[in-house]
C-alpha cells in the first residue's frame, strides 16, 4: 500500500547539491498535520503554522476587506521569512557537512 510520501516532490537542490533548501520539510509537515501530528510538524518545518495563518489570511482578504490588511500582510510575510531563515540557518549549523 502506498503512502502520501510516495507522491511528494523531491527536493531538486538536495539532489543536485546535497543540502536542504529553504522549503525542505514543508510537504512532510503538511502531511504530519493532516495525520494529527502537530508537534512533529512544527519540528519538521517551524514556519508551518505561521504560513498557514498567512495563507488563511490571504484567502479571507480575497472575499473580505479587513482593516489594516496591508500592514497585517506585510508583517505576516516578514515573520514568515524570519522564521524560515532562522530555522534554516540553525538546521545548517547543526548538520555535519562532510
């Protein structure tokens, strides 16, 4: 029996250069959330929940106007980029490169 991981896209950066990209772990984190493993999803990709908040906010703003929505979008983007970069550099610094 096949699992959802059999259908996930491989990371081209990891295949070509041997190290993770900024998005490595996102697909698996979404799969973990789908399976109810919320803490494991965060450990896999720390920005998963703030990205979900951003996506939900962007979808809502398609249908509704929210007060200060541009400022909220800007700060959600900044927070997500910061979390992604910080967690990526922590991952790189803790990984042994041979």
